[in-house]
């Protein structure tokens, strides 16, 4: 149902682009119609087309009917409008791509960044049921032929993450003290701490980066603000530059704007910041494609202006700041 709503909203949100496409395709259709008429001036060709039948209608009748061409042009323009929500372009002078995709984040190929809290808790009673992290935990399925140890998805999540957090890069960002959440003590890490893990999402192993973007004040009450969120994004790029990702495509949602409830930075601003900082750091990251994943409901609720976001990404790709580097 959401896809249907998105499809029809695209016609309104992209009406200028639709009208432009309609004009281009109808103009092209008329040009093809004129070319067909010139082609049919040859008597032998005209006779052959008259002898060929399509569903009881001669090919010549089809080729000389202007409404066939105009209808085809209109249909193509409408179908093209369904791609309004998608954007992909190379940063000029590089083979690095920026893509904006409105879909289920786990439907995208690549290593996925999943926003997490600074304790890396995975229990539903702590993190609630609306976050991307919870969606992922609910979709943990072992591949066919493999068996688990009888753990729940939440227990498997926390055991896997605890092993990842032993890495020196994570331990160097561990803060003093612990936080008690729903009767369990957790270590606390700095904003922007990354824990790379592999999870069987929908039965397929997926490379996932858990990124700490919010602190958990108490169960089901994460909190962040613009300053800490921007720092987390900056730290993410710095750590990726130092340690590299496991895949050359990185899928990033609009961080910190869901269950964390950030209020001092609108989602549109956060989305632009992710795009801008990626473009600024692209040369040193080793990533060939960034996919910014937009949650469809955010678009339907007018929290994200896709046309503005596409224009901004287009500007970043066409006029990268790296052009001004003098080193």
C-alpha cells in the first residue's frame, strides 16, 4: 500500500519533471510519426505494411495513426515518473557514485549502517520496537542448513556485538562506568563508535556497521542532538578512512531521526549533511558508492523533500569541493 501511495505522490511532487518529460516524449513521438510517413511513401514498403496484420489491424494503419505515437509517448513519460524517487550519479572526475534510494534499507546491496545506542543494547525492552535496529533483529534468520544454539534473536545480537566490541578501535572509545538498563549492566561508548558485524538478515549474511548515534537515558528513551549526531557522522567517515569497509557500497539511512527523536536538526538537514560529508571525504574512503536510504513513510509525511535532495546531490556530484584542493 505504501508503494502505491508513493507512486501517486510522485506525480504531484514531480509534476514539473512530469510535464517536461511529457513534452519531450510527445515531441519525439511526433518526429517518429513524420519519419514513418516518409518511410511509407515508398510504394513497396507501404504495400508490405498493408499486408502485415497485427490482431486484425494492418501494420500500415498502426504506423499512420498519430494517436498511437502520442499514446506511447504519454505512457513512457508516466512510467519514467515512477523513477522520480531514485537518483544516481558519479562525482565528476571519479568513479564514486552517490545514490538516493527510497525503499526498504535491507533491499539495497552493500554494507549497511544501522544506528544504535551508545550501550549497543539489542533487547527490545530497552530499544523499543520502531528502530532500524529492531527491524533487523526481527529479521535475523539463519541460512538453510545452519542451526543456532537456541538463542533468541536479541541474545544472538548481543553476543555477536560483544565480540565485535572487543576490537581495539572500539575499546579505545569505551567510557568509564556502566549503564543499567532493564536490570542489566552495559558498557558505554562514545558517540560515533562503530561495531562491524555480520548478521543473517532474512537468511543471508549481511555486513552491518552498528553506529552509536544516541544515548539511552532509560529503556525505550534514546536521545541525541544535532551536535552529537554530526560528530557521529564525522567520526564514521574518519574510522572508515582508517580501517576501510568490507564492501565498496555503503548503505546509510538518515541517521538519528527515527526513534532517537532528534528535534534541533530536521531530517532534510541530516540527509544533506551525510551527502556533503561523504562527498568531501570520498577520495580517501575507498567506497565506490554511497546509497542514502530514505524511509518511504518519511517522504509521504513530508519530512523529506526528494526533489531538493536530488538537486543538492546533483550539485555535490557536479561541483565537488575537491576542485579547490591545492595540495
